[in-house]
C-alpha cells in the first residue's frame, strides 16, 4: 500500500469500528464535537497533525496508519458469518474491521515470509444435499483425509491447504466464526470465547464450507448457512464411516446406557453428540420421532443450553500457521511481533487482538537487529 498526503476517512472508520466506539465516544476521547468526527469520516475535513496523533492514540494505531492507501471498504457481503440473531450492528462492524485488519496482516506476512499456497478445493454452488455430500467427499480426498475416518485436526487440515486461521476474542459470544476467500487466499477467524472444542471444530468446518462452495456467492442467507451446516456435518462425519459406526438406538434415546455409546463415538470423531444425532437423522438412520426424543433428552440434561459434559469434550484445537510464522520471522529474519506491528503502523496491542497471539517479549540485545519491512512491499 502506498502512503498518502491525505488522512484516510476509511481507515478512521475502520479503526473506530475495531474499537467499537461510536462517533460521540471517539469525539469525547479526542476533545472535539461528534459532528466533526462525522466530517472526518466523510472526507470533508482533514485533521491537524496534533489531532491526528490524538486519534491514533485513542484508537491504538500509529499516526502513519491513517496516511496509508485506503483499504477496500469492509462490507458484510464480502464475509461469511456464523453468528447469532442477537449480534448487534456494533459487534458485526467490529468483526468486519478485525477481519479487514487480519487481511492486512496476512498480506504483509505473505510478502515477507511466503505462506503456503492456497490449494483449498472449490466447487460450484451445490443445488442439493447430495451435491453437498459429494462436494464434501471431494474436499476430503483433495486434502488427503479419506472418506471413512475422523479428521484429527480440522484447523491443521485447512492450514495445510493454505487457509490462514486465527482464534480471536472480543465478539461478545455473538459471532462464532467468520471467513472470506480473500483474493487467492482464504482466511477464517474463529471465536476464542467458546469453551467447547467440538463446537470450534464444527464452526471451522462450517466456514470451510463457505470457502469451498460459495466463492463469489453472497452468504449470510438462510440457504447459504444451511448449505454450510450440511457441509460441516458431512465433512466431519463422512457418511461411509458414520453409517458403519453409528450405534443403533435399539435401547432407546431415553436410556442413559445408550448415551455412553454415543459419547464413545463423540470421543473418536470429536464432534458433539447433538451433531451426531442430527447426522443420523439426515442420513435417515433414525426417524423424526427418535430425533425428537434424543433432543428432548439432551435438553432435559441441560446439554443444549450449557454444553455437553466437559469430560466428553476433545482437546481444543488451535491455529498453528500464524504462531509458526511469527517464530520463523524472529529466528530467520530477526523480525519480532513488535516489528510487524510497527511495519503496519499498529500498536502491539492491536496485533495481539487481530492475530489472537500474545506478544513475545523482545530478544536479547545481542540478537540480530530486526529488519522492518514496510507494508508498501505488498504484491499486486
């Protein structure tokens, strides 16, 4: 990105949304009236250098951030969300801003230390459940996962295909995950607010479905969300292996002895018991009556509201590409995380929030001097 002589109204809006500040709240922090902030965001006013510095300090960025080439507008239509209906506009805008900043970070890292090529399989948007099943099978085969065994680590499988994943917080529990096929590289941001490892795996699988099936398709509709749910279920529980291993409910869903078998299957496949029951219904291995009995039992145990028993949860998965990339930057090039933040004109705290990775303290003074690589080196 190129530097500009003009203060970027888009970057101001981006930074304000990232902090979930209203115009009035930002105005109070920098000592101006709210209408003036509105004029800055429409480009009708340019701040003095002193005021630009105050804005930068209030929002956690360096002044130079606001004088770089304006990024693409962050629009909800560019992203796929796994969210709750109660998610507020402010939360949506904050996650959109975080995603836009994450793309800046990924673009920088892809220049300085080339990330793995994006080889995530894609298919035309399916028109039926059967096409989604086949698309999921195609994706599993392309990723070397086979058709009848569990995916040991979903995030790792996607990262090996070049998708950059980050586990971040700050979504107030209202947005589980967000993804975007950004140019030639897909990205997924998954919430770090959830305690359920099986839920995280499903969320990542859901967003992976968007990356595979919905390139160039506006998502967020009930139809695209349903398609991504079907994909996640088929990807994590491929029908060949599922049909072979699903315990038939001959003893009834209302008996606790049956749930031991179901939780044993959960342990192997690392998805929730609720997802297993739903998959069984979708594959017509149980009828609607059994499906309702199972959910009634789970609801009575409090599993649908409070989560399934912690002892049944698999180990929590985390992203591996970003931590490894930061480590390689430091060991090979002497570029610390603080240096990365400086190159992007961010404060270190912003880098922590955007990447979901705590800042590692500086190396000893006799370590190689870091080479700050400006963001203007981005490839076209």
